[in-house]
């Protein structure tokens, strides 16, 4: 029998993304998390690194303690053992007032300043693909203390120019976000299936921070459409522990996310 502190031999890329995202969350924070991998990562954080962390669900549920995976914003699990059941209007108003620490977002495209497109591919009037749009993503990206971006690393997703700007990152870099009047702090990390990116504190441009085990710099650079900033020493993210894998599979026994 393996001990919970030992590294797991077998885990999926999705499980690596969930665990990496969970480690970005801090104890006591209030997290606006979407359904899917963001919620799964937040619940994992509560069982590991941040037991006093609280989740806010878009439908108005604050700090639920669900015994099973949340399947949608209208799922009964959103309300299970929640501290407060309020409205969508209330939680988004509180968010715009700066009361939430972290938001977890994603998109179809991201550029080097962490701006996101979840609206369309191609011309807006005659797109090749039309997506569901912002939902609450623009509000989250504009207002929370910091955002975590979760998406798979593919050249078609990590683009030099977005087809449509849905949710702001650092806009054109440097202090352009502040000049635009956005109150939130902007993205702190982009977590992918191969690595973790962060942002230069001055230029706000994305750079490679950490590789996953068995992934090379070349594997990452080849999937980015601009000249990626790569430091001389790139960190390596630790593999998953047996306990982390056990918890993820307990929370998502069917592997839905």
C-alpha cells in the first residue's frame, strides 16, 4: 500500500491541471469558480492546501460544502450546506465591488497579455465558429483580485491576435489595464496541460514559468504563436501525489471533468 505522500505512478493530464490550479489558491480566499475543472480544482484545494477557502457559484450560492461534484449552476449541490443563498445579481454586484479574491476563467483563444476570446472564431458578423460568449467571464476578469486561466496548450488557442476580445487580461501590456479603469488585478497564471505561464510584473507579457514532468521547452514553444519569453532556468512542477489523485477521483468518480 502506497502512503499518501508518495508520488503517483499514473495520472491524467486533466488531473495534473486540476492539482496545479488547486495549488494556486490560498487559505481563506473567496473564489468565483465556474463549473467543471475550476470547481473541481477549488474543491481539491479545500481538502488539501486551503481548508478555509470558500466557493461562490454564479447562481448566487456562497460557500457551499457539497458532498458530490457540482454539475451546473442550477444543481442542488450548489446549495448544499451553503453559508448563504442569494441571487446572481447580488454575487456579481459584490464581485464588482472587489469582494472576491480569485476568479477561474477559460476561453477559446488567449494572447500574450492574458486577454481571452470566448465569443467567436473569424469575423464577428460572419464567424467560422460562434461560442457561447462571455457569460460572467468578462465581469470576473475585470473585477476580481486576480484570475487563473485554465486551457489546453495548442497553437490555435495561444494566438498573437485574438479574433474577438471577450475578457480583458492586461490589454496591451504595461499599465494599459489600469488606464482602462479596470479594478481587478488581472491574470496571475495560465495553467495548461503542459506547463504553467506567468506574467512579467512590468511588461505584463506572458512567460514560461514551469514545465510538467516529461515536457520540454520545445514542446511548449511550438504551441505558441508569438515569440514566447523563456527564462534561463525553467522550473519543473512536481508530479501528483497518491493522495491528490485519490481525492480527485473521489470528487469526480466518473472522470467527467
